[in-house]
């Protein structure tokens, strides 16, 4: 099944519309077999530390990879600075690259950017003249990771970092990284991705598919970049890049379905009608509501806000309360029936008393 999905992923990526590639500001036509710098990409380190060769990319297909092969000197160990590309400072841009490290975690991997015209800003408004979205080690060796950073528009006052390191197998964001912001005088942007300070000559770091995309709704989604929808149907996010741990599906926005079935774990609330089910008195129920502000057994508003709503559990609890309410109604009906019986008995007693009084009056009149 996994091999079938992998093949489907490759076919999907090959059949993506032209704008999937055209949206990329970087010109990758210079990524041809060879060593050193390439058209649009200036090497980081020596020529021997930078080569481009055929290899297997993150989606399982054969592609041209940029390979960093560090020498024993450490320092610059491979990678590039791209050309500068014109941007609109009022808009948001996304900077990304795939990387895979092998052999050891000697040195550090980098993804950064440089603003032309003026440097980019940190989200607190301070100038950053050496902006890196991420510096670190890939979480696992010999595994592809998609690194994604954002540069916010100059008028965006958000201080939230959206970038992250995504596992190429699971699609999950495994590391949160740093975003930046344009100044109004920033007119261009360049892509920077490196291996640095690696002195282990057996190490290799591979780079694939660097991108700069304007975030305008036409850029490929993170899921498309990852190839997650065909690659791993076991976990899926739609309209969002956030898939919380322990969940299989995350939808950012409204969803409409013709039918939903929830497989409920645990007992269905027919136990309410068993003889052993404890039913609070109405006085006890009133006191509980007064103290806690919600029905017993029902999550509070705070719990729902913190832990979200479990649809199956809530359905169980609502049915439990409906069945308990039915018992309350039936008990009240019994009490009302008993009251009616008592009232009827009282009416009969009153009638008998009236008849007795009438007879006593007649006896008194006869004696007179």
C-alpha cells in the first residue's frame, strides 16, 4: 500500500499545474550536473564542497540534488546564496528548502534570507542583518525534512511565527522556527541555505527544491510541497498546516458531509434504565448545578475550551441526560397520579362528610 501511495505521489507531483513551479521566484534552470556555483546560486565554501548530482528526492523520484561535502577545515561546508529577487515589501513571502543530512550531526544546517535595499526585521521590529529562520541539526539522520520560513509584510503587526521543520515521512511539523518582517525600504530578497562548521569529511548534506513564494493563495500548500495527501493518507490536514499530536485529521475551516458515523467507545447509556443507576434527587441536582454551573457528568465550558469537544462522548452524555430526564418525568408523572388519587379520595371524603352533615341536620329538624 505504501509503495502504491509513493507512486501516486510521484505522479501527482509530475502532473501539478504549471503555476506550482512558476510561483517560485528562484530560477532553478541552473541546477544541472556539475560542481561549484550554478546560475543564480553562489557556492558557500569551496568548489569541491558543492556538487550537483542525480539522486532520490523526498518524494521517492530521481531528481538533481545539491550535495554539500565538507572538508576537514570546518567553516563554510556547502550550500549557497541565491541571487536577489524583487519583492513587494507589503506582501508576505515564504522561503523553503528540503534538506537531508547523513553520517553525523557534526556542524549545523541553515536556512536564511537577506533583504536587499534594507535588511529584514525581527518580528519585534528590531533589525536583523544576518537573518536565519532555522539553525540546527535535522531531528533524524538520513531523512528528508522540509524547512519553511516566512517573511511577513511590512504592515503586518503579527508577532506569531508560522515557520517550521516538517518531517518528510509523516508530514508533521516537528520544530517551530523563526519568522521575519520586511521594512518598507526592502525591495528584494535572496535565499540562503548552508551546511556550516562541519569538519567530518564523511558527512553529506543534500538540498532539494529551494523556493521563494509570494503568499497570495496561489502558492503550493505545505501539503502539496510535502506530497502528504497521496503519500500518507493515514494522517491528513486540510486548510491548515497544524495536525495536533495524536490526531489523524485536521480541517482548518468549515466542513460539510452528507453523513457522519462516530464509532463510540464505552457503554451506550441504556444503563440509565437499570435498577442500579444512581439518580440524584431534584434537590441534589439543583444543589450540584448551583455549585458547579453545569450538569453532573457533562464537561464544563472550560474543559471543552482546553480539551476540545469529543463528539462521540458528548453524544453519549447528552443521551444519558435525556434518559435521566425521562426518568425524572416518569417519577413526576407517578407523583402527579398519586396526587390525583389523593384528591379523588379527598373529594369522596368531602362528599361523604357533606352527606353525613345533611343527615344530621334532618335528624335535628325531625326532633324539633
